C-alpha cells in the first residue's frame, strides 16, 4: 500500500493505521484517509463542488497522477482524502443546520419509499431463511417492521412539489465527530429532515437528548408541512435496528448487541408519541391512530 500511494500520489508514508478497509496516515501534520469508494463518483464530485461554491468546508479530495479521483487497490476502487481541518469535536445541531445548503436542481426525486420497501422485502425474505440461528432478530423483527410500515405509509401523504433538497449525510450518529461529518463520502443530496431526524433519533436513543431538546430543534429547523411529515417518517424508520441487524448477519458483532435497542422500545415509543402530538399541534399533520394512544 505504501508503494501504491507513493506511485499514484507522490506521497511517502512512514507508517499507517488500518481500520476495516480504511487506511489512515499522517504527512506534514495533515491526516489522510485512503478508503473504498462505494458510491457513485459523479454524484460525490457534484456535491463536493456545490459545497466548495457555497463556502462550506469538507475534506479535500486528492486526484492521482492519472488525473483521476479513483485508484484501484486489491481490485477495489479507493479515493484519497486529505483532512486539512482535523477536529475530534462531537457534532451538534448547529453544525447540521449551518450545513443546510439548498440544491437547486431539477429531476431530484425523493426515493425513501422505494428504498425502504425494497429493504423490508429483503429482510422479510431473509428472516424466513434463518430458522432459529438468530432468535433475537426473529423475535423482534415484526415490531420494527411495523414501525417501518408506518414510516412508509406517511410518505403517501407528502406533496413532493413542496420538498426542498439540501446537502445531507448518509449517516449521522450521536458520537460522530466533525471529521466524520465533513467527509465528502458521507454527503448526499436529500431533504434536511433526513439529518435533523437522524440527529434527534440517535441522540435520544443514546440518552443524549430529551423531548424539550427535540422540540427546540424542530422549531429551529423551520420545516414546512410536508417536511414535518418526512421528519416524523424518519424518526419512525428504525435505521438503528437495521444497521445492527446487518452487522449481526455479517458476523461483525454478536446477536446480543440488538438487545440495547430492544430495551429502548418503550421509552422511544413514548418519545415518538410526544413528538407526533407536537407536530400535530404545530403543523396539523395527519392522524396516525396508534400514536394517538
């Protein structure tokens, strides 16, 4: 790997760290990430240049000596990222709202419904193949399937012509640092309710945020009616469960890790009902019977 970096980028590495498939090294006090490219490079570059034009910082993408952002290593496409601004500070809602760059582009579509439906169809098939290998997943799956189905049903009431699109993130976790937040590989185009919902969801589940904090964030986010529906849908969609599910099935973690979320079901459901009632008061959103109880 050292020889490859030297050949394609003219950089001399003394030592590096490997975390999963990522390689991390430091040269002249700058940290570099050499990591797999798992997304559409044209889309990444488009968003990257939008951020640059909007004076929003993100880590720098480095071209190789072939004038390409992609370098192949062990039959896999990689990208080199230079971190000019290194910070281990945890992100907060101010970072998210400040990063809220609107994207004025035709033909952008909200694809949550199809993605989520395809995902649960796949999980339902997979669960039926498990037998009793993953008992905790099998026993808990129907509850999270119900949350997901409610999230999808809400999307049927969204008028997409009222949806604005912004720079958002693929994933936001409660313990993310600015280093992760500013990685161009973590950036996508979506509605701002995606990031706001993810921030509230992960922070509440990990006991870093309360209901009053959440309502303050909702007020600051300045959502319209249809974005409020998207926001509620995002809170309902159990991404935390499915991410853990994937790690279990891929044998990255033990199955008992899912118990952390299962034990949060009651407190999170109470939180969801309170958020729903707040949104109903603030935006007069549609009635969802089981959240009324």
